[in-house]
């Protein structure tokens, strides 16, 4: 896995910065959700059971991304629906203890599409993040 690019070295254009934040989410999703689940597979599991558990973990994560990408059609009725948002913020810690929001991006739904990026994320490919 490539090392993340420090904030000061991010691209200048807003769209590229948004994608960096989206891929940062993918990096964390894989490190703290996928890898957490995979580490919990018992060492006594057969190779077949281990592969099935890995597939189930990835399928569950993909399902969550479908919800965040708005692909589930959450209609309340003919005129209303529910949309779930994934917001990424760049926050700077200050000496006074108050965090300062520098930038924020709606990365789901939006961005390049979380489900679209997922196949790269499972291979630990996170763009320029």
C-alpha cells in the first residue's frame, strides 16, 4: 500500500482534492473494516471457509457502499425519498484545542462513486491519497 500524500502536497483543484478524500475513506474502510473482519476469521477455519468468510465481508462492505451511493432506491412514497450522505472533512488541530474545518466534500453519493472505486480499494489501490 502506498504511503498517503501529506495534505500540503495535495493537488490544487477541488475535484482532485475530493477524490483524495474519497480514496482516504477507502483506505480507512479497508484497514478498519475489511482487515478487522478478516483478522477475526478463526485460524482453524478451512481454506474454503476462510474464502467464504472473506467474500461475505467484502459483500457486506459493498452493500454499505451501495446505500451510501444512493443505489438502493430509498423511496418513502411517490414524491419523497431518503438520501444518506458520506461527508469527508479535512480538519486542522489547533493549539487552543478547537479543531478547524478546512475543507469538506460530499463523497457519497457523489465523488467518483464509492461502488466504482471499491474494486481498486480491495486491491489496496487508493489513487493519490
